[in-house]
C-alpha cells in the first residue's frame, strides 16, 4: 500500500475531535495522565481480493450491528475539464437503480430491512454507507456490489436527478453568501488546479452534463481495484472475507489505466480581497494558506492538527483566550489543517469580528487588523508552547480517538479515511503511539513549513450597503 495520501488532521482526529471524553470514562489511562500499557487503538484487519478490492474490518462485538462503507478513490478532481459536477451527479444516480434493482428499489430495500443509508462526494473520494443489524449485512453487501457494476441510466431518471443536483447547488450556494465566499476564496487559492472547482460543479456545467458523461465517468472510476470496503461492527475478518468474496469477488478489475487529471503548479500569490454580498447576516474573516503536494510528512500533519487544537480547540485555547475573552476583538476564531500528499492542502483560519471593535473601521482595515492580530498571537502561542501544554493536547487527542472503540460508525470513517490517506493498518492500530511521539520541536518545524508556503488568500465577507435612494446593492462580489 502506498504511503502518501494524508487528509485532515493526519487522519481523522479532526473528524471526531472534541468528542468530550474525560478521564472518568476509564477508556484509556492516558486521558488521566498515566502511562498506558501497550494497546491497540482498534482491532483492524485488512486484506485484498484478487480483483484489487481492498477490505478493512474493525471488529466490535458489543452490539449486533455493522457499518458498511464503500469508498471509491475518485471525486471532483477527476471531473473532466468543463464537466464539473459529474462525480457528484454519479453519486446521486447510484440511488436511481441498476439493471437488477430498478428505480427506487435500493431505497425501498434498505428501508425495509431497517438500514440507514447515505453517500457523499468530496474532492478525492466518493463514499456510500449503510448502518444495519448484522443479520442484514449480506443484503446490504449484495446491493452495494450490484451498484458497482450494474448502474442503469434511464433517461427520465437522469434528467430528474440532474435537476435535483442543480436545485441543490442553487439552494446551498447561489443564495447563500457564506458558501459563495468560501468558493471564491478557494478559486483564488488553487487557481488552475482542479481543486479550485466546486465539488458540485457550476450551474452551467451541471446543466450541460449528459448521460454519456455520467456513463463514461462511472465506467472509468467505479471498479473493484479503485475501491475500499470498510466493515465495522459485529463481524470477524473471516466472515467478512467470505461475504466480500461472494458478492464482490465476481467483479472484474479494469484492464484500462485510470485517467487522472494533470495538476497545474500553483503560482505564488498573496491575495487580499473584500467580498460584499447581499444577505450577509454576520461579517467574517478567512485566511487560507496553500500547502503544495509532498510538502508535509505524516508527522507534520499530526503536529499541525495538535497546533490547531492548541490555538482554537476549545474556549480555553490560546487564540480564544487572547482575542475573544480577554481582547474582546473577535466573537469567534478557528484554525484547521487539511492535507493530502498527492493533492496538497490548506492551513485555514476563520474569525468573526466583534461589532463594537470593528465599528468605525473600513472593511479593508478590519481585514488587515484581524490578519495582524491572528498572526501575532499565533507566533506568540507557538513560541510559548511547552511540553506540559502539548502533553495536554496529546492526552485529549488520544482520548477522543478511543471513542472509535465504542462506535462502529466512527470506526469505519476513521479507518477508511486513514487507509485512503496512505496509513497502514498497523499505523492505524497504533495511532496513539504516533500521537505520543510528537514533540514541541515537531510542531514548530511543521509550522515553519506553513509559513514558507508561497500562496495565501485572505478574505473578508461583509454585506452590501443599502443605497441612499432606497434600493439595495446587487448580489455580485465587488
């Protein structure tokens, strides 16, 4: 398995962070400050079928339930140029029927058997999942294997689902200023890279998509050798292997190489922008720093995850204390890291200014002031970081991860995300050891890599000012 891809937070502590586990749970002695005996974070088994399908099993016998999650290693970065949104549209159409299970049959069967099912698309993955009683797993697996190879593209269903996707796009973005703002910021940050494009595609691209576009994408990317099946719950490795072989083993791997887009190198840029849109209820600040592919190691990503927690993880974190509670300049502040070795990633910061502090300042002055405040306080915090503060973050990070032992849904997401990110099963099982190994020096070294990045976009979103003649400004950004 190639070690390379890393996603938010060196894995997935970002996905379930702040789980609010405390020492009293008794789940892990480290949460109370004691040195634990060697123990695995979770029991994780892994194998591959002859057709290339990867399978991971997180056994948990505490309840007769199971979470099945099927990941396809494809997302919107694989949308052909000019056909944005096709990966997302394929995801929707996977619920519209196959040659064997027509129409709404998938939805009717999952409902009949008491399973909850859903799916999502991101830049680099598309996932389908079902949570059900263990006795219903075989039905769920048969349905999912059928969808991998037997999608049916009925013209009426295609047209209806394309309209649904278009309306979803308009409701979530076109009439919502905050997502539109972040989309603009993302375009400026990634420039000609496919990650500059929204996962949903633009309205124009969605309307132009054809059934042939969907079929081409499906045939190219939906195949066993481009997928990872994760099973978490009341099931063993041997039981999983038997079922996976029975239902997925008959599917053939593709003989054609998977087409991947060429990524344009980013141009160095330091952009500041004020965006004014109708409908803004609360002004907000964002700061995105672009991190290039292979710029960070796994340890760097984990160290930056801990730094984000140290800076803004809760109400007592450094930036909150300095700028929200004591400084009273901001109403909220946040920091995060999202990274993939092959795609690159982003160090991001967010803030909402306190109205009293921002009063009397121009939009540009507010942007510049927040940028300076956050920058200075971050540098102070990094300089002040010591072993005691980092150990507190490490204990919190580890205790949150132990939640995976209790929840199959969380375990499946964690294991799947980490495997797709290039972590080995052994590294996932011993994630707590990697957490404990991070030092103050590691955090500072990783932070220097962020500071060395050459592309940064800083933005401030605010509302359109009303015109004196009683009209209101238009909805476009200035």
